[in-house]
C-alpha cells in the first residue's frame, strides 16, 4: 500500500495551513492572556471557517458538511495542530456519532451543528469513570415517555459553549455470558433543560478551550431523544473513538512540526562559544530525533486513516497510533524547550504553551497506560504459549 501524499491531500493541507496561519495563529496570545475566546472573535472565526469550507469537514456532504474521508481529514488535522486547540476547535468537526440521528433529530441536532447554528459536547467521562467507561454511574430511569437523569460528568470539552449534550447514561443491566453488564445508552439533551448545571474546570493547558463539569439533577429527557437505540451507546461510539485516536495523533504532528521549526531556527541564530548552538551535537541530534519521530507518526496516521476508510482498523492499531503520536509530541516539545533554554519557558515564545498543551494528549482519548495494556494483551494473544 502506498502512503505517498495525493494531490487532493496536498491541496487540503496547503489550504488549511494557510487558513490557520492567517486566521487563527494571530489570536494565540490574546487567548492565552484571557484564557478565553471572546464571543465576537469566536463568531468571526466560525463564519470565516464556514466561508472557507473548513467547518464540519468530517460530516456528510449531502448534509452540508465537507464530506472529507479519513485520509483527507487527517491532513487537515495535522495543519489544525499548528495552533492552539481553543482556536482550531472553533472550526467544529462535530462528533461523527451524530450521524446516527434519526427522524426529527436530524433537523434539530445534526443539521444545525453542521451549519454552525448549534454546538454539541460529548459527555462520557465521570469522576469515577475515565479509562474504564463501563463504570459510569449516571443513570437514566424510564418514567412514561421520558427518562429521568441523575449524575455527574467531568472534563467535558466546550460544555460552556454547547447548546446540547451527547450524554451517556446507564439505563439498566443486562445479563451476559461474562456476567451482569451495564446497559449504556446515548441521549441528546438540550443544555437549557431544567436540572442541568455546568461549571468550568481550571486545567494546566489548552487555555480558552474550557473543560467543564456537568451535573444532572432529575433532568427529564424525552425517550425520542435516544441516539441510536437503548443500550447501543458504545456500539455507535466505537468508530468515533477510533477516529478520535487517529486524529489526535494527527494534531500532535502539527504541533510537533511547528515546535521543531521554531527550535531549528533558534539553533541557527543563537550563538555560544563562537558558533551557533545548532553546530553542537547535543543540540543537533535533538533535531534529528524530532524529524525521525514526526515522520514515523505521519506514516502511522496515514496508515490508520486508510484502514479506517477500508473498515479494517483494529483497536490495537488505533491505540498504537494514539500512543506513539501523543508521546512523540511530548518529547518534541520538551526538547524544543530545552534547546531554547531560558527563552523556552517565557511567554514571549509559543513553546511553553505548546509544551503545556500537549501534556493532556497522553491522558484523554485513553491514557498511555491503557493503550499499552490494549496493545500488550493483543500481542500476548497473538503468540500463545
């Protein structure tokens, strides 16, 4: 299988990079200072992204989205990674799980998200359920034509901005050959429904892209707002989870390439002991390692995207891409900061922001430890005693 870049991929990458450099990067310092994207700037960027064709690029073309397949989208995600998430998230790539909308849900939730009229957030994680999503405790109990929801979600990205919530809740318990298993159901819940409270969580990175806690107290959700079917929450989320892991690694390529470029330019200009610091092996070899690992991640992302399109990607492969890409970004930004020395930890340079921002890549979309567990168990199954 060829992993060479096609003309379509090149055009997508060049277009998104130009958009990121012209419309997003100039606002990075403001967002860092405010820890917020002002409403007028948010709306301005959203409208520019829609006009440029870089909004909802992952959604079906017949619904008004960009209609990009996984291979083309991964090229866009690499370029979006060259700026802060608080800015590139405005060019919304709605959760693909929304394509499971049926009937009135299509006009109420799916289409308005694609056109930029509404915004969604994905609420799965809880204080007691992160990597082990089966441990979620939020419950939805049937009461006539409604479900009554009680529980709490945490680390929900952009919930402050969202108009509705893609909520995962327990609706019962099923007996399986492996014992009792919680029945997990996905719901579409309007955020202004009585009983919902949203509060921001202050975290170390990704300033301006709010992570939030959401509480549900006797929230009534119509049964018609079930996304998919009762008990089918994890099944319809499966493909989205794999896609998220590949695209996360794509974002990591973008931030790592930008960090490497900044570090290389600095190494070519900063002088010490009569020569540029790039002439010292201790510095130059760091750049060699950066280039090698970024290239390897790019190949893994392209391979993963191609397998998603073919429907052949495995859980192990998705974990391998996520794990390698997230840890690569951590190493690259850390080495870039080291090369800049004292300047690297100042806010005059974007490296310290990038270093902070990529730390969470080893936590969300599955921790490094969880991915290693998935990969190692698969390897052990492949080579039984």
